[in-house]
């Protein structure tokens, strides 16, 4: 998976199409990502010691990684990712549009 934590992504399809957000968490086993401010749902909580009258909590759910696209840090456009080998032998993510290396986002 080429999308990492703290990357900025744009949602391609669905109710939140076009929204940008920061990746909070990556679920590699399920090929999903949790994006800040995107894909909110209401969770209804029963009465308990924490919620004596019950509650409705708005929370974010993970999106399939195929529904998001990475935003390049240098050209600020959604782009596909190319993997290039650096001089020291490590692999670096690069933007397909501007050919610049994409930072870790941290």
C-alpha cells in the first residue's frame, strides 16, 4: 500500500467525494484508511454509567484505499504514485505529475 499515515488524500467517490483530509490510520490487512473529517456516521449508544441517558456519537469509519488518492506535497494536486530507487538503494515515492519526491507528511 502506497498511502501512509499523515499523508493528505482526496476522496474520489461516494458521499464525501472531493473532500481532502489527513490519514489518521492505515489498516493494511483490510486495505482501508481512516481519514480525518471524512465518512462520518452516527453511533447510537445504550444507557450506561458513561452515558446515563444514552447518546448519539458521530465517528469516522475507514474508507477503502481505492476510493482515495494521494495529494502531492509539492504540486498540491491528486496524483498517482511512482516508486523510484534512490542512490542509496532505498525506494522513494514520487509524483507522476511533477516527478518530485513525496515526503512522509510528518
